[in-house]
C-alpha cells in the first residue's frame, strides 16, 4: 500500500477505534496516517455566527484532541495531523483524501454500538454514499485490540454483480501489502429473495456460488493463494455469524450496483453483513480510475 490513510478523528471512543485500526493497517502495509479533525466551515448557519475568537478556541481544542490521538500511535507508524473546516465531517474527510491521494478513509462506529460490532453513524453513512476511495469501518472496541495483532487475514465477499473486479483487486492488494492470508467468500447461495426460497433454487444458488469462487480463484495473480468458502445459513446475518473470524481480520465488500461510477453506495448485502460482522469492513467503489492512489495504480473504469 505504502500510501496515506485518512483517519477521521473525534475525541470519542469511536475516534480512538478509528485511530487504532488505522495505525494497525498503516503498520502492516507500510503506509502513513493522516489524522484529521473536521470543524464547522466559516459559512456555518446564523445559529453559530463567525467569530474569530471562537474559531481560535476550536482550533486549540482540535489540536489538544489530536495530541491525545497521537499518544496511541505506535512509534513505528508515520503520521501527520490536520485540522480542516468543512460543511460536514464527511465532506472534510473526502477533501483530505483527495488532497493526500489517500488509499482509504477510516472512521469509527456510532456511539451505543455493541462491543466488536458496527453501528453506522451520520459520518459513516454519508461516506458510504459518496466517497470515491474505499471506506474502512472500525467496529466498537477496536481500540482494545493489541497493536501487535496486525492484519492476519483479508476476507473478500465475492459476488457476480458489477464491481467484483475492483473488489478482488482491493483484496489482493491488501493481502500483498500486509502479508495477510486471503479468503474468498461467497454469499450467493443465501443472497436470494424470499420469493425464490425453494430447495431447487438453493441448490442452484450453491452451484453458482462455487462457479463464482472458481472464477475469482482463477483470476488471482501468480504467487497469491486463497482459501475459498461458501457461506451457509438461513440469511446473510445467519451465514456471517457462523463463519470463523480472526482478531486481525478485515472483511472487504463491494459497493452496490446502484452507486455512480467511482462512488460508494452501501448495498443490502453489505448492510446485512454489518449486523453480525465482528471485524472491520472495507467498502470498495465498484469502478476505479487509472490514477496513482497512494502508490498503487488502479483499474480503469470500463467504457
């Protein structure tokens, strides 16, 4: 990877979770962190009119927050700190990612989530409907994981819908950069409408899942091996809950087919996975451009 990872920081447990996961990802991949606090833009509403002394106070407070965040970063990880002004936190993070050529944006879960689980807040939801770089969701409690755990396995949820190539490319790149094992997972056999829930359809779905995984396995470059798994269950949530997950694992999913080119949109399968997923999730835009993003050349969008 060896690129910049933008971490959206707030002085909350969610912010600490994002920093911890970002640091683990940077340490494993050789990348660097851009710790970013986003403050309200100067043209905020009349409820909070522009005031120079108030802005100085906010800047000082943000600097103090960042000082706390830095204390949790291992000495071996390179980082920079930023205080930005924007209309929204998500907008500020996207701008920071564009300016630094970031490979990922990392954010924490919303307050009130169960330990080890995801709960999407406003910032994450906005990013998952607009970002043009992969978004990394840190589950609650990520800050408690030993930094030495690193990244041990990348699980890519492979499907047959548009965007599978970009998803596989992201998973392969992460596994290569971090030295993690690669696991290819198919949820095709359980990602079916209730209206077609018959034994015959389920058998056909399982066969299709095997075919999807076989094609993905055949597309792997030389030197990259992967375990293949077909998820079983009565639902996406049930299938995900019965899979084995390692403490150092990251799940990678593709953006919905409803997303605009080079943008994110969280699909129904990914949203269902989040309910039960005990590890971080990376959501990847369904098409990519030929640009050098953090040192990695990405696939050109199909014409």
